C-alpha cells in the first residue's frame, strides 16, 4: 500500500513542516557542495581543454596530472595538521 502524496515519508518532514532528515548532517552538506563544484568544473572546462590541447588524450593526461598535484597539496597541508599537539 502506497502512502498518499501528502503523507510524510519515514524520516522526512511533511510538506507543511519541512525539516531536515536526521541523517542529513554537515558532512552530507559539504559533500553536496563539493560534488556540485567539481561536477560544474569538469563539465564547463573539458570542452575548452580539448579545444586548446587538440586531443582527448592530452585532456585526460592533464586531468591526471592535476589530480596528482591536488593530492600532493592536500597531503602537504594535512601533514603539519596531524603533527600538531593541538589536534583533536
């Protein structure tokens, strides 16, 4: 038996009382924002990258190099944070 369209789903707010589901926290909000920014960047810059490089393979190589640089930067930022005596 299906619920009527105006009945709230378990864990969700009703249309008259919109509330955030209990499983939707700060981490979920951060992941949504980050994924939308990454998705937007990939979709808007890939055409320009292919046009400027002239090939799909060059674009993919540049993405891999950029990803490796981003990981190196993230690790270099995380290392001092992990060695700090004030880490929590």
